């Protein structure tokens, strides 16, 4: 104590530790020969990490933006996982031209699931309409077969999207 004044410092929390663990698990599942991790973004508006795909040893501008959440004992029913995703983050994601991937990491089983946010909303127009009226969360449905697979992510990373007055569409 300096001068009898006790200083206050940020505290580590279970949520912080689980977030760090989810990053560690996910990054361990991605092949570093073809994925470059661009780190955590400083401004928290939904993007936790950005990953760049390296094709045949060359950087060609193929990137994905990522929101990463870690949970213990993820509930799976009928081969799907439901997750209540923040509306603000979903709106941000559908406005991105680069693929925006939601990664859900099962901290108990060290498995990571993924969902391409733009592709999800293109396929589920009713959910897209709910983004305009829901205030807090939107329910995402993640198929259990969407386990992090480097090959599938390589395909997604080459996608590009446009969101304008005519709606959300895949342009590449």
C-alpha cells in the first residue's frame, strides 16, 4: 500500500479464463501451415479474431472474421445446437463483406463448432427479418456436423457478401 491507500486492479474471472481457454482450443485446431492468426481486436464490437488463409504459401486476401464463445457441457438435441447470439453482433456480421464465422467451443470436450453467419441468414430469411425487430438476442442453429474442419473453412474463407437495400447475398 502506498501512503495507506489500497490500489484496485482488474480481477481475473471465470468468464475471462474460459474465453482464453476457448481461444487456445480453437487455435490449436487450425493448421498453422495455412492459417495466420491476426489476434484479438481492440474494439469489442463482435470480432474476437481475424484469420487469414494462406493458399499455396501465398497470402491472397482470404480472411474470416470470428466471434468465439466457450461453453461447458453444450446441449445437443436432434443433432443441433441452439445458441442465443447478440443481435448487435449479428447485425454487424451480416454487414461484413468478409465471411463472419461464429465459433462455439465445447470446453468440456475440446471440440469447436462453427457457423457462417451470413450463410445462415441467407438460408433463413425469417431470422434475417427478426434481426430488425429483436433487441437482445437471435437464436442460431448450429448443425453438430459443423465441427471445425480446415478444409471447409478454406472454402468459406473465399466467400464474399453484399448487404444493401436488396438484402444480403453471397457475391463470391
